């Protein structure tokens, strides 16, 4: 397996984790009733949104690394085809 394939797999795994956390946030928000939140609900929502944000950062970093690697590969191929 190539480094790019491993990075792709990491990126897909991070995306799955992010989607799960985002769904959990949506569920927590959807389960809220009325205008008042209990301290427990507020803490659970806060903890989950913080976890979601961190997981999103991991996914975005991995996605950017994949993109940067693709661009670098394309530039090397273009340079080599030009004899540079």
C-alpha cells in the first residue's frame, strides 16, 4: 500500500469520525425541549461540540495533506515531462 493510499484511508476514517460526532451534536440539539437547558444537557452539548470541532480539524488537515500531495505529484510530473 502506498503512502497516498494510507493517507487516503486515514482521511476517510477521520471523515467518518467527524460525521458521527456531527450527528451526535444534531441529536443532542434535537432532543432539547423548551427554552431552558439543564446543566447536564449544556455540558454534554458543549463537550460534544468541542470534540466535533477537534475531529473536524483532524479531517481537514488530512484532506489538505492529500490535496498538497496530489498537487506536488502533478507538478513533478509536469516538470519532468518538460525536462526540468
